[in-house]
């Protein structure tokens, strides 16, 4: 049995999805982080459909997914030593490397930037799909703009179902939050978005990195990083010490501290950052469907290994503020 068949996806489905991508259509597919909404990255019209379906502003660049080093060569104009070292270590995996782009990458993919974010996903279905399509695949998370990213195919069906030409169902995503985005354009790499690979893991390999928020906007601006990303529709609040709101009805995401007030529902979350991340978006999707007045989340951590989870929770909380 092949790796794809183990995920319940027969070869014919990969072939059909790849043919659709080559014909300029949209395919949702699983990666190890979240489900992606894919289009041929070299086809500007196909990529325009992604922006339309997501309701995403065209100022937000899209990550290009590759399945081989040759494909990197098609889209990357430069491949600095640090990119080489990081890719060798973390690819396939949840790390997106931002480098100078080639002319083959249409401007719409990169929101007009001269750089492109590239990653090789660690999921057999994603790799088989890209390999079969024989073109790099531009893919943001397969959710309407600003909503919580999908970690199972059902999330995609519910939010974008009839606007996507095909959905490959590979079951739940193992990492559960998006890839780390790191710019290696300049000598000092800049962390644009924390994610599946931690800053410590990166720094152990290539030394110190800067954090986007600490770098003046300009060449390093990460246009997709505004606060209203990753938010459920229900108001989300981060609470220390279990202090849930007194008014209204809500749910509580607990790590240690039980709710200090009345809640309709509590979900116990893992006290491990990777396991917490793997569970977070599915928990938010479930609770968002309940129509509560609020979702209170016990602030997890402290500790640098919680950086990515805290980033997503803070953005979701700011959105409702
Ligand atoms: O895990 C992931 O990265 C998922 C799966 C599907 O691979 N994709 C994803 O894509 O999260 P999206 O579009 O939701 O987030 C892409 C982010 C943007 O918000 C932006 O911050 C950054 O990547 N990005 C992409 N290209 C960039 C570039 N050229 N310069 C700076 N930032 C870039
Ligand atoms: Mg997204």
C-alpha cells in the first residue's frame, strides 16, 4: 500500500486533483500543518481565484509549495547558505523560507513583493499532488480570510465547499498550526511568523534570528501578519487564573486552572505545546459552531516553546477586542 493509500486517498484522486490544478482550477489538500487551498503557482489567473474564494486582500502574499529541489530552482532566484542548511534539516516540514523570487512567479502570488515564501510540506498526499501536477502549488490555508484555519477536510467543506473544485481528504493534520515563516533574504534572518518549527530549533542551526515586530517595516514587512488572522467568529479572550466573564454563556479551554466562574463547556487541553497546537484549531472550530457569547482560554505557558501557540491565541483575542 502506498503512503497516499494509507491516508485513504487512492492514486486516481491524486491524478484527478493534479489535472485540475494544471487546468487552472482550485484543489484543497492536506498538509502536516493545516489544509491548503491550492492553485498552480505559475498561473496568475488560477492564483487570482484563491484570493476571490478566500476573500483575501491582494496585499497578502501566498506560500509556494514544492516537492523537489528542482522546483525550488524554478521559483527561487537565490538560495542562500542559511536556506540550504535549514531546508536540508527541516524539509519536508513546517518551515517556509522567504527568498528572492524568479520572474516565473507571477506578482499576484507575492503581492507584488520581489520575494517569495517557499516550503516543502511533510505530507505524502501534498507531495504526491505537487509531484504529479509537476508545477509548484500556491496555497494559503483553506479558510475564508481571517477565520480559523482548517485541520480536517470537513472544516474546508463547511466553509468553502462549493467554491473548491476538489477536496482531498487526508484526515486530521498532525501539526495543527501553520508553518514558521522565516525570511533569509538578508544576512540576519527574520522570523515573520512563529509556527510548526520553533525559533530555538532554527537558532540552534543557524544562529540568532530577528523577530519581525522588532524590525522596522519595509523589506521585511509580512503583509499577512495583521491581528485579524486566525480568529473564530465567537469572541475569544485570554484569561489568567480561570477568570471567565460573569455575563453571557461560554466555553473554556483549560490547561491547569479550572474556570473560576460558570461555563457551559470546558475542554482540557494538553500541557505540551506541540500537542496543544495539534488540538487548538479543531477545538476552536467545534466551539465556534455552538453560538456561545465567548470562548475563554487559559493563557498557556510560560516558556519560549509556547511562542507559536501564544501568537495565534493573541491574534484571535485581539480580533474580538
Ligand atoms: O502551514 C502553512 O504555512 C499553510 C499550509 C497550507 O502550507 N499555509 C499558510 O498560508 O498558512 P497563509 O497564506 O495562510 O499564510 C502565508 C503567510 C502570510 O501571512 C505572510 O505573512 C507569509 O506567509 N508570506 C508569504 N510570502 C511572503 C513573502 N514573500 N514575504 C513575507 N511574508 C510572506
Ligand atoms: Mg491563513
